[in-house]
C-alpha cells in the first residue's frame, strides 16, 4: 500500500515528466520576423537550388547545347544587375514585406510557366530566356528588401548568432535542395522540379506576408527615386570600410565564380577522373559553410571586419589547388576550409552592416553591395575561356589566386577595416544622410563626425 506522501509525489512526477517532453522554445532573440524570414529562406532554397539544375537540363533536353545554357543563365543575370538599385530604393520607400511578396509572386508565376512549357514538351530558347529574365527581375527587387528586413529583425546583442543561424539554415537547405533536385530530375524530369520551385515561392511568399513592419520608421514625404538612389550612394561611398570591401568582392566573386564554374569542371574532366571528384569538392564547400556558421554562433570577434577580411585569404586556395592540381581528397579539404572562411566573413559583414547602417537606408545600401558583388561575374565567366587560350589554364588559375591575395591585402590597409569593433547598439538614423555619423573605427562612446564623400 502506498503512503500519502507517495500519492502526493505522483502528480508532481507526472508534471515533471510532462515538462521534460515539452517542445524546446525558440530563443528569446528569435522573434516573429526572424523566425518567418528563416523559415521562408529554407523553403525557397530547397526549391531554387534544384531549379537551377533543372533549368539547365530543360535547355539540354530541348535540343540546346552548352552555349544555350549560358544564354539562359545570362538572361537571368542581366536584369538582376540592371534592377538592383531600383529594387533597393523601392524597398526603402515601400513596406519591405510587400516588395518581397510581390517579387515572390513574380518568381512563382515565371517558374510555373517555365514548368508548364517543359512538361508540355519542346520549349523554345527565347521563351526560356524570357522566363529566366523575369526570375532575375524578381530576384533584383527581392534581395535588397530581404536583406534590409533581416538586418532589422534582431537586436545588436544577438546579431552575430542570429545571422549565423540564418545562414546555416539557408546553406543547409541549399545543399539538400541541390541533392533532392538532382534525384527528382533523374526520376521525373526537370519540369516537375520547376513546378516544385514555383510552389516553394508561393509558400514562402505566404509566410513573408505575415512579417511585421511596424518597427520601421515612417519616412518623411518628399524626394523621388533618383533622390533615394543619390542618398543611398552618399551613405555607401561615405564609409571607406563599406565601399572598399565591396570593390574587393567585385573582383573576388568574379574570379572565384570563373574558377569554379568554368575551370573546375574542366580540371575535373582532364585531371581528376570526371565530375564525381568535383561534385565531392563542392559538397565539401557546402559542409564547410555549415561548419563556419556553427563556429560563428559561438565566436564573437571583437574586430569584426579584421577577422572577416583575414578569412578571405583562404579563398585563393581552391584556384591554386586546381592549378596544381591537387588530388580529389586534398581539393575537398581545401574547399571545406574555404567554406568555413566564407561564413566567418559573411556573418561578420552582416553584423557590421546591422550595427553601422541606419535602418531606413539598409535596403539601398544593400543594393549597392549586391550590385558590386555580382556586377563583374558575367564578364569574368565570359573572359575565362579567352584567358585560358591566351595564358594557359594553370596560369589563369594562378592569376585568380593572386588577385584574391592582392586585393585582400589592399583592403587591410584601410584603417576602418582594421579598427571597426563590435558593439551591441545600432547606429541611430541620421536625418542629414551621410553628413554626420559615429565613426565606426572609434568606441561608441566617442562621438566624432566625418565629412561625407561626394558621389
């Protein structure tokens, strides 16, 4: 027979067991907007990474060749470059979540039409180029609005951890989406993968429709689109750490894409035994980005941009490894290290933008950042073939490595890059644009102003 004390303990025991089975609550800093943005990013990356592979196979299965695949890719990239600045200005003028939802709707419709054409059979090249161009246009309006929304969704004390988790979720979804997309293309064909991507944009747009923009300050009336672009340019060019790193990455991104998209598959075919080793290297890079995001959830470097910029030097290693060439295993190890380094920089960069750029100008500054980062990529990929013919593949790859090292060393000569430090408070909005601001190279308690740079 049980004692009264035993009976009294039973409800408490049951409550304790129930409590231990309760789902883990999300962190206090992961508010509604951050959670919705992260969930939507996972959905879109699962669909989009597979759709990139599917669109290439759709072109090939319709009778196209490698040149036609390049034309469809260029059709997506050109409007992305052309409309980024307009998208950034619009995202700071209108509620950002509406811009994001409208862009997702455009991507949903364009991918659905692409899927219907492919499933119906015999899509024409010009039709695929037009639909790819619509997708690039949607991306141009979406990206600045999305980055501005994400940067404003967390507080300064937890910004680094939040951005690391967001990037880890995004990269993990991208890796899974590429693998799943490849399997689905093999099983059902590219049309259905494009249809799944359209559905992913629909779901992501529905999630983003619930974002709360009540925290965004109401903009004063007056000024047009050109005035907004000029204001964004002054904000951008008035910060040496900002424009110097964007100029650096205009070249770094271009040569990295040229090395990995053009030379990597060729080296794999001629020296490593086929596409398998190169696929392993790319998978190792993806795993490295996840590892780097995990690292940045715990590591909070005080000198944000110094730590991030030092981690750009390893980006020279893959090109050098392809020039040698390294064995497949060594190349995979190099790519894994590069993935970690990219994430250290990426999280540090986002944290710097979060704390230094006034909230109402985030999307315009982000648009200049995006434009600088991707503007030279089409030119670099177009010149990769002629450079190989003129100098040889190995010399061209060593040249890519040298450019990365030289430009990164040059950026380290900028005082603000070396001195900018982490703080928990965001820079307050400045109604006079870039004319006066807290110097990012000084502690937050030292109120100094620097002259704005003319555009």
